[in-house]
C-alpha cells in the first residue's frame, strides 16, 4: 500500500533513499526520482511501460539550478527567462524546453541524446523538493498510452501501487506543458 501524504519532508526522505514518488506539478501529476539513481530511473520506465531509450525530462527549482545540467546559448537562455518572467506578470504558459545537456546528466536519462528537457514548475512542492534533493525526473504519472492525470483522483490505482509515496496536492493548470526544442525552434507538443 502506497503512503499518501502532503508532508514534503517525507517525500524528500523517500527520494534521498532512492525511492519513486508521484507528485503534483503546476501542470499535471508527475512521477519522479532523483536523477543520480539509475535503478530508480529504470523503475520509472518499467512502471510507465516506456522504452529505455526514450528521454525523460528534469524538474528544477529554478534557472540557476538548471544551468548546471544544460548548456543553453544566449538566445535560448533569454527565451527561458522570458517564460519564467511571464509567470510573474500573469501571462505564463507552462513549458518544457529541450536544450543541450551538460556532462552532469547521465545517458540513462536522455537515452543517448545530447539534449535534455528542462521544466521549472511554478509549484511550491516541486520547488521545495528540488531545492533539497536537486533535480528530479518529471514525467506524467500515467501508464504509457493512458490519459495524463490532472488531479490525484485521476491517477490509475495500479500505478499508485508501484510507487513508494504519493504526495497529495493540486495542479494549477491541469494540462501538460508545451514542449519546444530550442535547438531548432520546433514545437514538439503544442
């Protein structure tokens, strides 16, 4: 039986111990682990039913943390900063940006790609977690091919049985983020 809680400290402990959690973001419910634990990343792939070569995105507490794991050029960095600023003035669209990864990102996360998807969720729980444990995997908390859960109640109970902890909370936007590859300005998911 999965532990269901709103206690961030418990979620942080589980992540530090190599566990997998389900958690709310600003967009939809996610499933994640710390990026330095290859077994936990493999477990997420198995839970979701996705191939080992499919790249996974990372959630960061802010742009300065993200810059340690990616190498955006000046124009890409400006685009990311503009997106972050848009949240502050109320004109925000949740984003995932693909940029060149740094050597700090293991290949088992990117599937051998030289790019990494970065997310900076405007959600207090995700920010506090990533401030404490560093970046975490962020992918939707659903089995491959199923609908993306916009609330805790929409998560498949069979998926919940496979994780170590479910953090209870709200998703503000209730839709997946837009994915843009900033290396060639292609929109991969509107």
